C-alpha cells in the first residue's frame, strides 16, 4: 500500500474538507453547505438536516408573511418594514418612474451575533 492511499483513508472526505475549510476561511455559504454544517454539528443525516433547515426558513417566512416578527435571543430579529410609494428616476433616460409601496423583510443582528463577529 502506498502512503497516499493511507493518508486518504485517515483524513476527511473531500466534501467534509471543503465545508470545514469554507467555515474557517469565512467565505460565502450556500444552502447545501449550511445543511452539511448543520448535519455535522447536530449529528443528523443530511436529509434530516435539510428538512430542519427548510422548516426553520418556512416558519420565519410564514411569520413575516402574516405581519409578525421572529426574535431569536442572542442571534437577532427578523421583522417586516413598510416602504412607502415614491417617485424615482430611470438612470439611463432620466424619466420619472412610480415606485409602488411594498413590504421589505429586515434582519437586525443581536448582541451575541455582533460580539461573535467582532471577536
């Protein structure tokens, strides 16, 4: 047996290494990487972790859709803000454009999350 074959069996799989490196480097994380991280940290299968992540997203979205807010102590708060109708300008033509009123989701980081980002 050559040394490279032994090394490959002892270390993490390429996907685990990718997720671990990603979390250490602070890059952008997509949903599948989030699911993989949740699965690893919670000891769940990726299918169960994907269901849990989807359930959290659906719960937050449902609450915001109904006009409520979601507050997670130490993490932050998801709220809905109303943006009033206003006039805008098309930058290429300079023509005036009506921008309709709309509801906009917002996230405000909590103290624990802010401290974690700055430590």
